[in-house]
C-alpha cells in the first residue's frame, strides 16, 4: 500500500556553504509536477540547480539539472521509493556556496535534504480514484447531489439536457456500491456511461 503527502513540506539545510532547500509535495500527475517545478524556478530565479524526482501513479521522472549525472535526481528518487510514496514530487533547490562537494558529497547532500523534508511529513494512504458518469432525471438531481456530498465524493462535471448527466470522482473500491446506491435512490432510472 502506497502513501502520498497530505500537504507540502519544506526543509532547508546548509552544507559547506551551499544552501539546499528541499520541497516534497503531493501531485496528481506529471503535468501537475511540471507546473510546480516551473513555480519553483520562478520563485528561485538565482538558484544554481533545481533537481527533482517524481513518482505519480506509474509516471516517474528525475533530473540532475546540471549536477554530475546520478548525483541528485537518482538519490532523491530512491528516498521517495524508500518511503513508499506515490503522487509526490520531491525537488531540491541548491544555491552554490563556493565549496565543491564531490560526487559522494552531492549524493549525501541531496539524500539528506529530501529525507529531512520527509521526516515529519504528514502521510495519507493513496487510494486509486475513478470517474463514474450517471444520467438521472431532474427530479433526482438534488437527491444525487446530497448523496455525493454525504459520501465525500467529488462532482467533477454536470450537463443538463433531456436528463442530467453527472460525472463523479470516487475511490475504485466504492464503484459497485455507488452504482447500487444510485439505482436504488432513483428507483432504477439511473443510467451509467
């Protein structure tokens, strides 16, 4: 069972005059991670390096961002794997302090930076989500909306035509129960897509 973070975490270390600012943040996918990396680069325009690793639902990636190959992205990725995290972007912003650390020193610095950010990070179980599209009559719309709220699901789209088509985001393991509940509350009139 994998976990993700409930909120972003930041930790700063100084190692031999270089500043390492580690960010660990929950992300939905690679696109969200790339957007966060752009934001970090904008926030730290004078940083020497912004190295990162991503694990998000089968999408992974890493970058040494100019550091010697294998000294930044790979160690950060290994820390994420060690903590059994998914849906997480880990990035370390480095401001070079004038003292070279060598390959081993860089690996230790990037590993320590991201590990320290994850030390007290609040984790939550990662549950696979799915979308369910249901079509109901106008008379049942309010009832279905109340049910979605009471179950803690997310209504992602609603379209009104002859019938009301609602798209719901919910945990995969709740799909069968949700279908049964929707059929019951609409007296069998709910249609699924």
